[in-house]
């Protein structure tokens, strides 16, 4: 017996939820209908998944390397599924085979739930949609299109190609930022050590001089005293400030303000705008090539964007398209997309090849982004080195100024 969660409506229209054990989803649906309930949703409880085993798997439980599901797990799942189905293997058998190879326990459990749902008569699309935290709307809508058109392997290959491109971009960005971030951390650590440990020792020596300190040295010693005497208070204040900022930026107003700053920051404005445009065009390419209708494609792109400002822009575009306007009109009105993009989209709409135009735009902006990443890294490294040199060098000079003054007095 397996345990299912369900939602159903009584004849009065009242919504009720609950959980019951049954041999299958169909049996539970029939049982609830006999009680006069209209079932609106039913799914196998996640904790029951561990007891489910793929049909082709032996009864022996295997070890797992981890519990959480990574981006690489989803990419591998999509690639293996596309290959298996494209080779003529049935969907159910493909899912059974793939479930034996996953490294994540949670992903194993979810694949088994999906397999059971498909066996129970649910479409693959509906089975995936029950797990929105794992399979977002991009997966669900593309799989729905693939099932409807009978080209699921091709659609999955396009989806995997898109996900791989996004993952590759993230890796490049992280790799490009690692060295500058390490430099920044080293610089901050060096400043902290200087202020908390080295300057206090110099301060004790300066006290024995019985002489007024130069302004730069006095400021440095004052800052050092403030840090060492109130360290825990300052640390608690910084932690509280960070906590409040994080909480605020999780609100709608805070996220809008942060995302607006990111898109308009003087040094980073161009880079982040390019990144959002490239992501939008790449997503639209993948969706339109797979046969997803333009409105659904815009809706998925809206959800996929991590920037609240860009989400609002795409939502306005979607609403205008729903009213019957050409795609290019709201894109031009938004002021977010450069003229080159809107002109190409206009041509794509006129000749009926919007997917190809978005593909060309995405390719161009992908190459442009790579160039900008290299340029940003090349610029950031010397800036950090100069910053470290000025700050630490300035602190060293400030500490030795009193000694220089005494030496000058001694020579006079």
C-alpha cells in the first residue's frame, strides 16, 4: 500500500485536502468519487518514494553520494532521457534505467514517483509538474510540447543544450571572478591584521615619545583603538546590518531596488544588461524552436529571469502581445532592448522566422558577453592590486611618520 496526498471538492464546492493509503492512484480516485468528491489533485507522498523501486531494479538498496539535487543532475537526466527515448526505448523503461544511475537520493525518489505516476496514466508533463522545485516551468512546457508533437527526444536535446549553455556561462563567470575575489579577501584580511595587531604595538611605542602624533598616524591609531576595544560590538552590528539588508532584499520592494541598482550601476551596467538580454534571447530561442507558443515562451522567460526589473519588462511585453500587438512594439517601448535587437525581431516577425532571429541575437550576445567577462577580469585585477598597494602602503607610511619626525629632530 502506498500513501497519497489529494485535494478534492465537495458537492457544495468546499475544497478539502487529505492523505490516504491505496494500491494505486486510480483506486483512490474511484474511492473518493464514491464519497461524492471531485478529485482535483493527487500525488504520491515523497516519503513513500523510498519504498518504490524501478521495475528493472533488484531489491537491494544502493548507496548514494548525496541528498540534494544539483544542476548537473538535471542536465544529465535530460541528456540520458533524450538519448534513451531517441534510441527507441520506452519512456517508462528509460526512467527505470536512469533512476539506477543517479547520485542523489532525493532525485532517485522523485524519479521513482514520476515513474509511478506515468505508470498510473499521468502524462510525463503532469508527472513533472508535481515537482516544481525540481522541474521548473521551462521543463514542464517543453516536455508538453514534445509529447504533443511526438518529438520529445529532440525537445529534450534542445532543453539540455540550453541548460548546458547556462551552466557553462556561470562557470566562466565564477572562474573569472575567483582571482579578484581572493585578492579582495586577502586585502581585507591584511588590513584587519594591521589594525588589530600591528598598530596597537606601534601605539605603545608612540606613547613613550610624549610627542603629538601626525594627523594620519593619529587617525590610524584611533581607528585601531576603536576596533580592538569594541570588536564584538562592531562585529554584532555588522552581522545585524547584513541580516537586515538580506531580509529587506528578499521583499518585493527591496528586490526591485537592488535589481534596479544592478542594472544601472555605472561600472557594471553594461555587463548585467548584456547578461539579461542574452539569457532572454537564448531562452526564447530554445522555447520557440521547440514549438512553444509565443505567450507561453514569454511567461516562462518571465519566471526564469532572476531580476525583478526584467521580469516586469517581460510581463508588460507579454500583456501587450496578448492584446494583439506585435512583439517588437512593447520591446521598443520598454527601452531595455537595443535597436539592433528590435529591428531583427521585427524582421523575424514579418518573415515568420522569429526563432532563427532570436538564435542569431543570442549567439551574438553570448560572444559579446565572453569578451566583456575577459575585459572585466583584466580591469578588475590591476584595480585590486592598486587598491591594496595604496591602502596598505598608506597605513605603513602613516605608522612610520612619527619615527621619521624624531629622526629629523635628532639630526637637527
